[in-house]
């Protein structure tokens, strides 16, 4: 067993430069019985926008405080120890900026060991220990509680989670061992693995209590007082009705079955490239047996390997993009130039238009009017939108009052004069330049000169769409990704004549819609579709030359994309894929592939067969009959090399042509718009690591390349 008391942790203080230290303030509280509870309050001295975090200096300070309390407990001066946080926040986990700065795997191991050494003391102070979860508790913040004897939770706590897998790590300060032995393996699998992979889903206070993570739940108004009174009862011998007793969960039958099921789910859903989910799964499996000390040692080893590896550094890069760059779009004009949007017009009443209408209604809370070629289509569109509002009401996502208000804000018309007072008009019509030109030329007659006209085109030239407008300066590309309500990305496209007021209004509107907007020049395919067209084109080309379908699918596995190429094509639609390829080939015939097979397959009702998990298993018999393929199949390695080098070349061209401001915008777009894996960091860090950047243009996108400390 590792004796943490013999380890010199002083070298970790080198990581604490500029650390915002979360101090441990101790106050003795006399509870109703007359007993004394030493209350430790974690507080970094900042407001709620800077949560408590746990860096090396913070943990070492807590260590000194706990040692002092151990001595006081032995002297009979205190009857219990409780830890809570500053208002609304316990702790947001480890200070990731410090974790990302570790210089070696050995230092990473010491950081893991330090957490175990200090937090592990909470079940050996000589008196009962409590953690009062008074708000946000993530990662190490929750693990403070798991290491204690008892926990309470504030009923309004907004987010409690172990999100480490989302960031390329594992719960490394006790969570991977303690949690499954507290709430059972099935629940622990959800909290440790499933929730992080579902866009980092968090637990609410009610969930924390119902799972048995917390032993009691109290309202916010008197949370601390109620928690102290409850703790006093525990100290006095009041029996705690616990949903789970630590160490008493079922370990014989359910445990191995749950692990096996989870492993198959992971392999089907995310493949085998991402390391952290499988490392977490292995730790949860091992937690079935052995001592806590053995569990902590396993966490030390797993966490240090991940912290020192490539995927964690790439994940931190991706996390920074999503948390910071996405909120401050590069190239967006000053917000003061944005015009107010008090009414929205939508050209079209089909499915996409309905999605737009619902989003604008819910987020902007302004009147929305839709139009189409005839009243029947308009009526069908408004009826669909109303049914979607009713569905939200049924799920409790909106209140009855809000549902009625949203319905009242919606209207439909065939008379474009009803668009006269719209500040924003967006089209959702067929993806053809002439059609889009015609609808905008028509509506321009009725709207003011300052009304923003937005096109949702996925790959057409915005400038060409606006060629017949009297005021092309108010046209902007506003490209949503499907499904509109779910996908967080918006590509804001600046055509050559788009003015700053229009652009500023587009970014302000995107923010109100709660979308992350990226500025892109008016280039074919913009960002995401241009690169996806490269990926899909290579898949189609490999098929055309005679490569078996499943060989093509497997070739892309090392990238770790959420879908294989033909899964993706089947999702977006074969006709759409063929159209996008044609568009790109028309603009760049030397770099993109046109495939007659795509057009043949697009005419079929069903193209591929899939298993229950959605994985493509082969072509339908219909598809096999229409395919025309060559006799020069490629190997998986050859396909992967072509994809990597093709992407590196295309991204370099996009940067040289100033399609976007920097490689970071391309990676952000792929992460938010195409589900590119966090552990890759997007495309450019991955292409640097596999050598594609060097092969194609003799340099790397990042200086230095984004790598783990073991590979620097």
C-alpha cells in the first residue's frame, strides 16, 4: 500500500504560481445539544463567477487544517467536522489550469496522490465528518463529500457531477472507488461515464438525494442551520435513514453484467479511441473488490497516465475553445452596432422553417410570421409549430402561460406585406441559388432598408444569393445545423458587401438564440460542410475504386468521429450529400470528388442496413444492384492517410485564404457542428500529432503541437 505520508509533495507548489487559492476557514459552531462542530468553509474570496477550485496550494492548506482538527478531536475539543463552501458553491473541482501544467507523469501521479492523501483524511479524523453540499459541486468538489462520513445537499444546488471523462480524465480523488460502493454500479456508471458523454449532463439536488449520494436534503433558506442541526442529531445517535450504506451494495450478479453492458455500449457509441471512458470503466469494474487503499492506488496510476497523455491536453484545448472562444467570437463587430430585433419573418413553412420559428419564439420572445406559396402550406406549418409548443408543455419544458404566449406571438401569411415591420427575415427554402434569389427579391419590396436578410444556405455563395438585391449589404449567412434546437453552432457568413451593422446584429441574435457563432468568409461550404465534404468525398472515392463498404467504415476509426462516413451520409440524406459534393466539385474540381454512385444511391428508399446500435453493416440489395465500382481497392491505412493529408491540405488553404481567423475557429466549428471528439481537440491538433501537417506543408498548425508531457 502506498504510504502517502512519506511522499514529498513540495514540488507541486511550483504549479501553484498564480493559483487562485481556495482557503479553508475554520469556525467552531455550538449546536443545540451543546456539542461543538468545527465548520470549514471553502472560499477563494472571489464572487460567484469564479468558483472555488482545488489547486496544489489549496489542497495543502486544507491538509494543514485537517491535521489541526485531528489533534483537536483527539483532545476532545470538537465533536465533529463539517465542510461547506462559499455561497452557492462548494467547489468546481481541481484547478484544471494547474493540472494541465504538470511537467511529467511523476508529477501527475503526485497530484493524484495529494488529493487522496488529503481528502482521504476525512474518514479518519477521530470524529464523524460531514460535507454540506451548498451549491455547485463538480469533480473534486463532489469527491470531498464522498470521502466524508455523511453528506447533505441544498435543494437548489444546480449542478453536481463527476465530469472528468468529458475532459479526458477519470474521477481520481476517490470517486471511481467510493461512488460505486455507495450507490451501486449501475448508478455509478451513469454518473461517471454516461452523463459526461451526454454533453456533460449534471445532477440536480433531488437526483443527488434520490441516488443516495446525499443523506439529507434541505431548502436553501436555512440550509446551513438545518444541516448543522441534522449533524447534531447524528452525533447524538439519531439513526440516519440512508438509501445506501457505504460498502453494502450488491456486488455479485449485477456488477459484472452492468460492466459488460456498459463496455458494449461504449464500443458501439464512441468506438475505442477515447481512453478516459475505458479507464473509468476499468476502475469501476475493479471497485467491486479490494480495499479503499487499493482503489486509490489504481486511481493514482490511471489519472497520472491520462494527465500525461495527448488526449487530456487536446481535451483541455477543446474545452478552452468551447468555454472561452465560443463566447467571444473573433471578428464580430462591436455589439453597439447591432440593431434590435422586435419581429422575425421566416420564408418557408416546412420542417426547417418550423424549427427556426420555434427557436426564435422561445429565445427572442418576439412576434414571428411565416409564409409559403399557399395558405395550405402556411396552415400546416403553423399547426406543426403549435403542436411542438404543446409537446414542450406536456414535458414540463414550458408553463401553460408561456405556451399561450408563444402561440399568440406566431402567425402565418401568404401576404408579404405582413413582413413590413420585420427587423429580421430568414429563408428556409430549397437549396438552389435561383430560388433563394427570387424569394429575397420578392420580400425586399416590403421590408425596410435596414431589415436584416439572412440565408440558411449550407454551401452556396451568399454573395450570389444576394446578387439581385437592391441592398446586398444587409444580407448575411446564418447557417444552422440540424437539429436546430440541439446543435449549438451557427456559422455567420460575411459576404463581400455585408456591412458591420448587419454582422453585429447577426452575432447579437445568435447570442440571444444561445448559439455559439463563428465568423466565416463567403467560401464554398464555409467551415464544417467543406471539411465534411472532404471526409465524405474520400469515403465515396474509396467505394468507387472498389473498396468494400466495411473497410471504408473501419478506416476512419482512429480519428474517433462520432459517426462513420456512411452513417453520417445516411443521416444527412444521400441527396443532400450528393448535392454538397457537386457544389464542392464545381468550385474545387481538383480537390473534391464527384461520385456517380452517390447520385444513384440517392434515388433509393433505403441504401444501407444497420444493426440495433445504428452501425452500418452493409448495403441493401437495391444499393448493391446500382453500384458501379472499380477494381483497385484501398486499404484502411491508405484511406486514413488520404483523409488526414486531405484535411491538412484543405485547412491550410482555408487559413491562407482567410476563410476563418485561425485554426482554433476551424476546430471549434468541427467540435460544435460535427461532433469532432474532444480528445482530438478538433482536427488541427490531431493532424499535427499524426504527422499529416508536416507531410503536407512541412510545418504544424500549432507551435508547439498540442501533446501530452510524455510525448513532447
